[in-house]
C-alpha cells in the first residue's frame, strides 16, 4: 500500500458549547473556545488515501482530483465561516476538531474514486491535531445556537 496525502487550510470561527451543561460547566470545559461570540482558528486538514499505484499512471489517486474534491466538499463550505451558524452539515454539532474530522470523512468518502480513504487529520493549532480513521462513531447533535451564539 502507498499512502497519498493532500493538505489544505481554512480559517473559521466556532463556539464550543453544550446546551446540556450550565454556563459555568461550559466555561470550565471549553475555556477560550466557549467565548459567547465565537473565536477563530487557522485549521489545517490532511486527507490520506491509500492504495496500489495504477500500472499505467503510477498514481494511487490523481492529487489534482483529490485537491479539487477537498476544496469542493470541505474547504469551500467552511472557510471564513462560523462553524456553528453558517455550515449546514455541522448544525447542532459541537465543532471540536474531533467532530470536524468525522464530518469531513462523511463528505469525502463517497467521492474517493480511486484508492481508499485512510485518514483525515484536523489541526486546530500548530501543536494540537486529531486523526480519524473511519471507524464507526456517530456525531451527536445537540441544540442549535442562534446568531448570538446562544442555545435556542
Ligand atoms: Zn476554539
């Protein structure tokens, strides 16, 4: 197997907030990421596809195609957005890096035309990242936030 990775960047704001917790609990658990009006991160996403290089092209997957796919299915939908408020597929989901990785897998996996999706990494900062390998987990949807970042 050969593992081929495409990296992309996006910037977005979010608020980590669980309506089942008190304001004090949210503050204690989510800290800076619980800021009522949201706050921003410069994210990095790495998508890895594994496979055997094609006998004719030598490619596992054409990286131009993977780049277009990542832009179309993920980056265009989240770049310079508020993840809680502006992104349909994240409505009601606490937008941690973990949950972003799971959601991005669901968007990309059906479109991988050659090779097999192996992993999605989401870097929320230089030193913190998560990696998702596609094992079954479900995304939990909580209440929605209104445009003031308050639970409705
Ligand atoms: Zn944050």
